[in-house]
């Protein structure tokens, strides 16, 4: 079965017996829909076009019977990491037509009844990591699916219970998949990124160390803190700084109980949003999905 984002879907939990939690990178999806629609519309931007695209994708989850989901967003682009490294990514260069849809996306998702985590001092990736950490510790949860291609999130993968769904590569990546792609265990992804750098986030890594060399060092010595002094020499402190940039936080506010992620249908405000976005079908689909969810719940 193909999922809402175009990738083959992980198997759902058995109804009434376990929970599958879907955690979605809302900022990535907003960018994806914005530029996808711009190409399709030959350079023309609709005011809420990307927002509608993300909402449609999220709605497809519940239409196919998924129950627990949350969306993380960057309410602002800058975070605490900008105070640690001057070159860390900023909002500079984001197109105004795209930036103007950041906050409407959060409001529209809430109105649709979806749990949203808008990040300010932390990043959307931190919210995804925190939510995955909490969900994985709930014995009712069978699987946690993190929907993002961002390689930072590979550090959150645990066996085949917490997986990364990379719709860009059309891949579901478990721990074996992380090892195959990066050459290291998920827990060593921050160390790996510290050594090789992350151009998307704006830090360069350690000069002269590529992906193969980084994997070899980490598999031989373990995390950077365990490296013999001569391996990095005076570059050790810079590597540890980059590791701090790459390490996702697990203390972002997410939820107290996994059932807070259960979708229970749109709020009364969603009607106004669908009118504002000129997308009336979204409300009809939400109400139909709510009826189906309630029917399924009564059968459990």
C-alpha cells in the first residue's frame, strides 16, 4: 500500500491491540508542496497552496485508518544552535510567499484536529525526536514512523520499532537501513555528521574526513569523546561542537500520554479555514474520515 506521502506504508498495528504513531516533518512538507506546486503552476503561487497540500497529505493518513499522528514545524527558523555556530542555517533566502504560509499551516492543522508542535528555540527535528522518544517508551505503541528525509533523524531509529520514512528516497529505514546508508549505528549519527558536516544545516565537518573515513573511525573507536587524542588533535573541540549541533534534543514539549495524538476530527474553526483557503472538500473529507474512525472505534 502506498502512503499519504507517496512511499510504501509500514504495516499498520492490529486494531485494538497496538498503536502506530506517525510523526511528520511539517516544515519539510511545506517546502515540498510549495515548490512542487510552483513547478506545476508554472511559477504561480497560491496564497495557501502549500498549506492545502500538507493538509491533504495529513488527511490521507486518517482516511486510510491511521489514528495517532503529530506534526512538527519550525515556527521560526533560527534556534539555540545559531548561538553556538555563526554559520548555522537561518531564514535568509526563504521566499516571502513560502514564509507567509508557516504560521497558517500550524493554525489550519490545529483546526483540523491534528496535534502540532511549533518550535521556536528548538527545531522541528527536536520535536520529532522528543515525540519519538516518548512514544517508543509506551508499551501500547507497536511502531513509530518518523516522516522526513533529514539525516539527523536517523539517530532516533531503534531496531524496526522506530523507523525513518524517507519519502524522497522512497525508503523505510530501520536500524539495518541506517547502517547500510551511513556505515554506523543510529546512535553514532551525531558523531558521523559532526565529522562529515551537514551543508543543509550550515556546518562543514572536519576537513579531510569523508563519509567512509568517518564511519571507519567511529566503528573503530566509538563516539568522538572516546577517540584517542592524536586522531583529531586540535580539531577535537570543533568536532564536539558540531556533534552538539547534530544531536537532537529529547526534551521538547510533546505530550503526556500517547492518546493525546489520537485524531478525533476537525474543530469548529476548520470550516472557516477551508473557506479562507478555498478548499471546501477538505471539510467534507474530514467529516467522512471522522465518521469512519468513530465506526472503527466502536467495533474495537
